[in-house]
């Protein structure tokens, strides 16, 4: 196996703050929209994205046993998770690809199973639940198909909450709650067209339009062609300094140079749910990719809740727990619901 292949190997009370957004949009989204441009720290990160393809490979942090000690299984350590969450309002954040659905070659076929949908539905009956994805919001909604959830698409740059009547009903068009990168829509469309044309000569390369960001997929590109593809992407982006390049799982992500990522989306949602500066909230974020690290870091810095990395191999991460694959995510969600049900019955 090559080093590249290794990558793949409390029931919310009705009156409680949090089931609905409190202001539209909360101040954090307005601030980001007003600031518009990327901060110097993010600019540095964009510059660092000029590294080699090896950057796309998760680095082995240390020996597996040590890693598991630092990032224990959220299933084996379930009782510790429960103890930490005791008396607090759990808020669930779920990444989509690689977390709720297995990684597959064709992004359009990354469906989630009915069993996984049931598990997510069950969690959302007890806790505010959000899907936080790099996909465009409509696309990820079409995969998940649960109208009662919050959705943060385009790496958190397109956030929308459920409406009261949308529960168990077909989702309707609703007021968008937070779109801090809306001014970038025309440029993203322009770059989408340019990248589609430029990369057409590389067999297997595809460009996915995720509305406020783009994904250039190379999972089906011969490894010898990866560098050429990256060069092509970079040459297009030279003309667009307001965009930056980041990496995911066999994908190059192009997004606006604003300081807004999945971590900001998590903070925005907590604020919108009425939990800004609250000590009584226990956010759980489950994700498998580099972009999820932004959310893990926010939780680590807050000192509240837990991040759970979905991975079969050790990776550098700010998450505190781990799960090996989507089937374990499903099991974890079921356990959480079961324990909530038994607590509610006891009370
Ligand atoms: O934040 P996420 O929900 O995890 O989305 C991140 C990217 O996921 C998708 O790409 C990944 O999954 C594909 C399907 O399994 C796989 O073919 C691809 O190699 C992975 O990178 C999605 O297609 C991208 O647009 C998302 O940005």
C-alpha cells in the first residue's frame, strides 16, 4: 500500500434556549460578512497550502497504542463521555462524507444508509443537531433528507436552521440565516468554469461546485498526474487572490479567503441556539477530515464538549476521542439516544 492509499485504508425542553435561532443572523455572522477578507493568520495558512502532495497524507502522529491512549474510542470510553456531559445540554454536530457516509469514488453516490438516517433522526429528537459539511447545503440535505436538522454547507459558509413546520415534513425554502461569503458567489462560478475547462484534459479529475467553494477531486486520477493537476489549479487561482486552497481527502478545496470555517459555524450555531458563553452546553462534533480540525480546535479552546475523529489510522488531531468508521458513528449515536431515553425514564 502506498502512503497515499493509507489515507483511505437531555430532551430539549420547549422553553429552553436553543431549539431555534434567536437573531438573524447572529452577530458573529454579520461580523464575518462585514470583514469580508481573510485575516493574516488564515493568509499564512493559505501560503502554507503551497506544500507538496505529501501534505494531503495524514501524518502518523506516533505509535498506535500511544495514539489510542490520547484519543480513546468514544465507544469504549462512552461512560466517560456521559459523565462529562452530565447535567449539560448536548448539541450534536455531524460532518457528512466519511462520517455519516463511507468514502466512495464518485461523490454523487455517497449516500447514507437508512439505518444511519434513523440514528441521526433519533439523536435529533433529543438534542439540537447540525450537519456541517464541505458540500453545498442543498446537496447534503438531499443526502440526509431530515428537515428537522440545522445544515451548515460549504464548509460552514451557508447555514440554515429548521422551521417549526418543517419537522417531519418536506423542507421548504426558508430565510437563509448565515452566508458570510455571499459576495464571492460570482467569482466562485467563474473559477468553477475555468477549472472545469482547464482540468478536462486530466482523466478522472472532476470539479464539484459547492456554491461558496469548489472541490477538485483527484481520487480517480492516476498518481503520476496529481502534480500536473495541482499546477493547473494553481495557475487558475493566480488570477484570483481572494480565494485560497486547502486540502481534504483526495480533494483540493478552493474557498474564499475569509476567516470562516467549520469552527466558526460551530460557534455561530451555539450562539444562535442561545448557548454563547454558557457553561451548561456540551457540544459533540464528529468528523473525519482536515476541515473538521477547525471545529475540534474551537471545542478544545472552549474547554467544553468533545471532538471525535473518525479514522482507522492515527492522525494529528485536536479531537479528544476517536471512532474507526461510519458504522461506529452510528453505534455511538444509538448509545447516546439509549442513554438519554433511560435517563428520561428515571427522571
Ligand atoms: O465536510 P464533508 O461533508 O466531509 O465534505 C468534504 C468533501 O466530501 C466529499 O468528498 C469526499 O467524499 C467523496 C465521496 O465519498 C470522495 O469521493 C472524495 O474523495 C472525498 O474528498 C465531497 O465530494 C466534497 O465536495 C466535500 O468538500
